[in-house]
C-alpha cells in the first residue's frame, strides 16, 4: 500500500462554515480537483488522487454534533 500524505504540514488551510446548512468546509492548500470519500457519520474527506494527498474535508451537522456532545438541544434557526 502506498503512503497517504496526511500528516505533512499544508501550505495553507482555509475554511468556510455554512450556518444555515450547518456544514463546515475545510480546504488544505489551493483549490484542487478532489474525490469525495464518505467515511461515515457526516464526514466527507476530499482526496487528490494525482497528488495522493488529503485536499480537505466536509463535516455535516457540526453545530448539532457539538451541542449533542455538550448535552444541549440544537437551536432551531429563525
């Protein structure tokens, strides 16, 4: 099995949070083509096959997960 570049320091990390959809998008390095790999539990890894490196990740339901772990009910948006 070939090595997967995960632990190397990225040149830049960018993120965006969609509050209405409760989704966190995290990109590693500049925008690049990537394959979405659903690893379950609302987490999608973005993998650049050409570079054999992690390009980013998407976390669905971030706020709801955090509130659940803190024992609080999620707030319904207005």
